[in-house]
C-alpha cells in the first residue's frame, strides 16, 4: 500500500519526480550521493516518533530503552570506523556540529583561523552572515596564488599574528589532500586547538584514501551525507577530555531532541563504511575523479591546482569565454548536475563566478567507472565549447539518458524505502 500516494498525491508527485530526476541524469554535485535502501529505511522508520533529549542512560523522557541501544550502537560504530576516542552522533547537520564545537572551546570575540570561503572554505568557517562570523573573530587563510595549494607559510604567519584559540581545517571546494599534520604543528606552536571539518572527504578517510585527521585534531566534525554516503546529518569526534563540553553544547547548547531515525540511519551508514565494499568504493571514487580530471585537462580545460587528489575538481570555465552560471545551466540542459563555484582569486562574483565544481561520489555509487568518466568528460567539454547549441545539448541529453539506464541508482524504482 502506498500510503503517501493515497493520502497526499501532491507531495508524492514531487518525490516521484525527484526519484526520476535522480535516475535519469548525472548527479555530479560533489557533496551529494545516493544512500542505500537500508539507510533510507532507517531514516523513514518509527524512530521519528520518539523524543529522547539527553544521552543514552541519561534521558529526560521515558520509553527510551530501545533508542538508547540505537544511539549507543551509532556511537560505538562511529568511534570504531574512525579510530576516535569519543563521538557525539546527535548533530542534525554539519553546521550544527561545527557550531557546537565552537561553543565548546570559544567565547564570543575569540580569534579563530579558517579557510576563506572564496578559496574553498565553508560558510561555518567564519562567513560574516553565519553565526561563526557573527560571534567570533575569524581570520581567513587561503591558497598559494601559483599552485592553488594551502599556503602553510601564510597560515603559520597568521597564527603567530592573531594567536587564535582555534584553527579550523577542512574545506568545501579544495581538490587536494589536506595535510592534517601541518595544521597540528602550527596549532601546537601557537597553543591553539585544532578542529578539522572533514565533511567532504569523510568517506575517503573511512576508506583509507585520505589521511585521517583523528590523530591530529582535538575535534573532528563531518556531515554524514557526502562521500560517507549516509543520511543528511552531522557527527562530532573528539578526544576524551573534550566530550563533556561537546555533549553539553550539542544538547542543550544548540539542539533539543535528537532525530533518532537519523541517528539510526547514521549507525547503518557507519557499519556500511566498515565493509570491504566501501574500501573499493573509496578507491573507485578517487580513480574516477582522476580520469575525469585528465579528460577535461587534455581537452584544454584548466583545473584549479592542475588536477585532483580526492573526489572533486574545480574547472575554470572562463577559458571558454563562459561564466559559472551559464556553464551550470548548459550542463543542466544536458542532464549533468553540477554547481557554479568561486575559484581562488576569482575576479567574478559569487552569483556568477569563474568556475564549476564537479564531483564523482554519486556516479561512483551507481557503479560507473573510468570508461564512463572519459565519456562524460567528453560531453562536458563538447557542451561547454558549444554553449549555445541547443540541439547538441539535446542529443547529449539523450545519450546520457541511455547511459543512466545501465546504472540504476541504489533505490531503483523506490521513491521511498
Ligand atoms: N562543512 C563543510 C566543509 C561543508 O562542505 C558543509 C556542507 O556543504 C558543511 C560543513 C555543512 O553541512 P550542512 O549542510 O549539513 O549543515
């Protein structure tokens, strides 16, 4: 029985249409992925009915005996997966995880270092409209003008100058491996704590494709829905000595009741990420990104930093006389979803920047490999080089629809679990 379709056909139709969009097109937004049906089923379960303010064994509500087990399993799995001393699995999202860490170790007005939003950082790393930029005194570091790699001389200099209480590492649009040991060294030198926001590459850490921040950082935050392939949510890992304050600043500091259905879905995702199949996924994710990057570069498209080490790349589309906004729209017309993105030292504006960000997490989940990446790279180049040729875009669209038929998304025909 499809209860939703019967009771609320309007909403059902939006979900069904989205399911078709996800199956028929190439999802190349670097922060998106497809969860397993098991994750979706946990997220759509009766646990959504339960209030469970507090933590396992110390709740403010009765009837928590089963969700206590759920949350304890999620905590133990998160710790095991990443080799962390402690974990808080309650943050509703990555932004909440970051905010709770800030409240745990900073006072309003304290000095913090974070990566510039325009050079790959995230809103929660000090953007002036975000709570991080409104409460704390963030100073931005950036990348080197020539090679687009993190500029550690600048980071060390800013750290000596501003004596931050916290250094934030991690990025939303940085195509290279992040050397956490170098951040730890600088934080150590100036007596700052280190927080690593591995939201984008958590799945690469879990699968052994990226060095882990856990041994180096006081706090590690992440989303669980990007390369980690879980439900939309957040997670904090930390050293034992920080757990009490982290817990207090998630609940009651910034949140009320945890979303227990999502906590359950996170537990399922953590177990999946410990399997040999997920190790293979991580490997393919990176080799796919490399194959795509090489295809684009050999067609003459410049990539920020000259390539990628991880799951994403930034293409400078101004080389083709385009802006990011138009490039995004052209690819959308072909059935390829990406997002426009600033590139380092961009002279254009955020609403029409010089670049697009492309990622391989979702297509790799569908089982596509390097052969498909080469084909897709060819289409991207062809479409962007002929940005006003609508009939070409339509013919690419048809080829993509055919390709997609051979790579069903994990949910198959299921719009809901
Ligand atoms: N941190 C980084 C590095 C991110 O890229 C993102 C999301 O894009 C977040 C945090 C925030 O995650 P959420 O959208 O779940 O709040």
